C-alpha cells in the first residue's frame, strides 16, 4: 500500500472509530455524551480544575465547555468549590455520583473493548497499543504544543484512558 493510500485508510478508519465511540457513549449512559465523559475523566485525573483549564486542555471554545459543565452540574455529576489557594477561583470537582457514573461507564467501555479485541493475538494488541500511543503523543496538526508528550503533567507517567 502506498503511503498516501495508507494515510487515507487511517483517516477513514479513525472517523469510523470516532462515530462508534460517540454512539457507544450514548448507549452506555444516555445523559452522558462522549465530551461529557471525557471532561469527567479529566476532572478525575487532575483532581479538579477550572472550566477555562478544561477549554485550554481540549482546545475547545469556552462556551462549549460552559454548556457541558452546566449540564454536568444539573445532573449532579460535578460541583464548583472555591480554590484552596485563591478563594475567588472556582474549581470543578466530581461529586460522588459523578465518580460512580464515570466508573460504570469506564468499565462498560473497557468491557466493550475487551470483547471486540478478544480474538486478537497478543502481539497485535501490543503493536496496536504502541501505534495508538505513538500517534496520540505527537502534536496535533498546526498545534505543536498540544501533543501529549509535550504537556508537563504527562511527562514521565503512563497515560490513563477512559475507554
């Protein structure tokens, strides 16, 4: 396969993967979109952060994050608390309900991946995992500061995924 054909196939297959991920997220918890799930996962990993930090981390518009945060608050999955270092700043944190939902959805996603990949040889799984990690570690096109390997909080630690 020519490199240009391979890139085209990768793009097409990753689009299918993204569509499946969005559809699966809706089936696993109808009120929890893939974006909401991702935001909850980040809040769990980070121990809480500001909405502006979420927007910057995911390169999302602040209004998009604001709508997602409002929906998660209404659902009782996150709450705002004053920052311990600066009481003027509000930090988003998971509630106990948010932790439970995130754990349930995460386990459902992992089970779905295990089922889908059950027939793959161990070598193929390892190679696929390495390729995905390598792809995701690189900078996004035109965003050389967005690669996982260039973010200080991710250097020197294993990546945790919520899938």
